[in-house]
């Protein structure tokens, strides 16, 4: 920690002190520090293994694009670390969804969807800029845009099904290739990890944090977070149907400005179904091997679903993708032969929305799109 503070302080030409751990990850250490003048900054130092180095390049390049996120104050590519402005202790979208104010939670969801949509729409012409910035901070690890993660997940799913003695329907490999093509469709910038705990609801509006997976990806892969919801996250419960539709509509209404073709319902629905399939395969590969002993998706936050509950919910949604019959059949087999033996209660709705009145809440949001956090 001392060496991190010295390196960051040298970048800013000031002394840093009183580090407060903000809970990083195995890839990074994140601390809030006091400056010699009494202010505060956020210092993020990255591990030297490949995933840490990729995360550094992604975050440094993504923040340098200056489309979203905290202001990037300084970068040391050798340590590596970066220093950002401190956005304070505003509640996150996760705090609202696990809280007790349904209006605040619904408005937060709408702000999140609109904010991501506006970011995507406003970024479409900046892909070459991000590539140039990535080259500046490149640490020798492929970017997420160059990493064949969808193809690798498809291969891993087939191998996993074989180990689990699940019969692989004829045509599944071909369907996975078709589904994976969504990756190249309608690209736009995203911070990557757009989960509820990476969205601050500040007095100045929605602010996005954590750009470790920043890249250009299909708007469908981002929009799927609205419907599933939160494709790769821990803060996952069922959304009221009307509310899920409203936040997806809010995101889509923004990106249509950049991609008018997405106003076509057939185009939108097909892309969303492929994106849901991609993220379901991703969750299955990541979580199924860890379900022999079930456990919560987050080590400390409560309430939170278990790995088994989340997978069952994902498989249920993907089992309805009838244009991909082999995949849908695989999901139904997993539900019957794997989840059927778990005896788990189904994934419930977000606690904040379990009280009656969700329909009234959705109508209110539709009639008044301008809210405190949508700026």
C-alpha cells in the first residue's frame, strides 16, 4: 500500500494519506486517499497477471475516451495504476434495488437504462479513438474486443455438457456459431461491467464507474442487461414485467438515434434473443461447475440469490428461444436433469418491488421520463 500511495502521489505531485479500501477485486486494489490539500482522490492499482493487465489497459483507455465515468487525473503504466476523481459516497443502483423505496429503485433503473443508451448512441463514431488509446496502454494482453470469449464459451459449453453426461442435441454447435455473430452487430462503447453496484446515483445524475471491461460491443449485449436482468451480475432478482419492458424501451429509444434500423421490431427482437443466448451460455460455463456446493453470489451483500437460483432463472428464459431449437432443448434438459434435483425455491422478485402497486409505478415512469437522476 505504501508503494501504491507513493507512486500515485508522485503522479499528482502531492502527498497521499489515509487510504480507505473500497473493495477492489483479484484484478485490482481500489482506495480512497486524502491529498495534502484536504481533498480526496481514488487510486486504482492493478495486479501484474494477465487479467489485471487487461483491466488496466481497458480502464485507462475507456476513461481517457472521456465519454463517461470519473475524470481520469493521472496514469502510471509501469506500476500500473491510475488516479481518478472521487465521486463520493452516493448510493449505487444496487443499494436502491435492495432498499425499501420502490419509486427510487424504479427511477434508478430508468436512469441507468437511459444513461447507457445515450452513452452507446454518442460513442458510435469513437471506435478508432478507443483503439488508439488502447494501443497507448497496451500491456500485451488482447482486448475484450479481440478476445474470442464467445467462441471459447461455446466450446466450453459443449465440453461441459459432455462431462455432465447431458445429451447434446444435433445442431447445437451450429446454432452457437449463429448466436455468437451478434457480437459484431451495431457496436457501441460500454464500460463493460454495467452491474448495479457500478452505477452511482449522485446529485449530478447517473455516474458510471469500473471500466475494467470497457470496449465496443453490440448494443444487444448491453441491452440484454435490461431484460435478463443484469446478465453477468450478482444483484439479480426478477423484475416486474412492465418495468423490465420500460427500461429496455428506454435504452432502445436512445440507441435508435445512432442506429435507426433498431426501430424495426423484428431486428430488435432477433438481436435480443441472440444476446440472451450468449449471456446464458456465459453464465452456464462460469457457474455450473461451482454448483456442486451451492452458495450466495456475493460474499457479504444480502439479500442475494444463490448460484443455482440464478442458473435456473437463466435456463428458464433461454428455454423459450425456439428459433434455436437445439439450444432451447439443451436448456430444458438442464432444467429437468440438473436443476430438477436441486430442490431450490425459484428466484423471487426484487424485494423493493414485491409490494402491490408495480403497475402504477410503471405508468408513472412512462408519463414522466425526466427524473432526478436522468440528466
